[in-house]
C-alpha cells in the first residue's frame, strides 16, 4: 500500500501533545486508561523509572497543495501495545486494541508539523527497557508509522545503554503479536491468567537491540 503521507516526523513528546495523546489513548477500546498525571510522569526526567515518550506527526499528500494536516475521526483498527509498571493501573487490561471511534475533534497540532497520529512510551531500567505503549490512529494505519516510531524509540534506547526490550500482550491479540514478531520480538514465556475482563494469559516477548 502506498503511503498517504507527504511526511512523517517522529519527535519527543511534550506537554503540548498531552491532550492529543490522551485522545488517542482513550479511544482504544481495550487499552488501560492512563490519568494525565501518568503521561506527565513519562515526561519528567527525574521520575523513576525514567521514560522516553515519542510522538509521530503525519502530513498527508494533496493534489495542487504541498500538504495538509491528517484528519482525525476515521474508524479502523488501531495498533497499541500493552501498558506496564508504574503507568498501568490495576487490573491489567489488553493491548493493541480495535477502536470504535476517535474521541473528540479538538486535536492538538503543531506549527511546524502535522497532527499527532501516534505515540510510544518506554521505561528504562538499564540494561533493560520496557515497551509500555505504542499506538497509531486509524487513518495512519498501514503507513509504516508504528515501525517508524519503534525505530526512533530503539535508537533512543540504545543511546540510553539499553540492550534488551521487553513487553507483554494478551495471548488472543494476534494482530499485536504479528506486529511484534515483524519488529523482531520473540516469545519468552507466559503469565497465566494475568489479564482480567476477560481473564487470559499474557505473552512475554523480548528483543535484543545491542550488546554482545
């Protein structure tokens, strides 16, 4: 499938992005709902564990014009990974959800780029990192945005001396499992009956990104 984007830019998440990031997160049917304070902790360099938050901005191609902001509001599956550690309120919930609607239309945009269409957060406990969430809005699906986010996140993790990335995902979430395998993750085990509503196992996955 050809890309709908004139450009995709991945950058660090800022306070100005939080309204839009929360819109995306709240629109994911099975994803845990983070309070704003949890996102703010992800931006706090003094918080423990330290986290890296990135956003992807998408600008779509148009005929006779250079570009315009990617519209929100479409309905389609959304890529989303599980939430872990300090950001995940109990009970644990599913990951990589399908979305029935995009919450709200008052989206946050930036002056230099387009609308935020995806984001990713990882926690750092060197030499290991935890992929806590990666999410992409419906209109940006199958455009390589999730891969671009993860590639940039991997570069940041390597710079922070992280050599191994871990995650967990519902055993029934075949779409997420497929994405993670394509990104190079391998299954390392399971946590039996870890998730609730419905109850099911968590698949543990790992990817080495550096070191011997």
